[in-house]
C-alpha cells in the first residue's frame, strides 16, 4: 500500500471561522501559492512556511497533515 500526505488547511480554516484571504494576508505570500497550498496542489512545503502555518493557525504539524491511502 502507498500512503500520501494531504494538508488540512482548509478544514482548519473552516473550524476556526477564518478565510483563505485572511490566511494569505497573515502569510504574506502570493495568493496563487497560498491557494495552491490550501487546495493541496503543491508538491512541497518549506519548513518556514510550515512553522508560520502552525503559529498562525495555532496548531501543530500533526494537525496540519492527514494521511490517506493511494491506490
């Protein structure tokens, strides 16, 4: 079985009542890059971005990632 990782940013934003726009303003990155990250259309994430996401969303890296089976 292959496993893949998925970011849960959109779910966390919804839980906290925050928007993608709010997150984008907090991160200070391009809207396109932020949007790609929110919708799991990115292949990698910098540690500095991961740390910023954890601080902004008040969560841990474990909260940000979800594992799923790839068929």
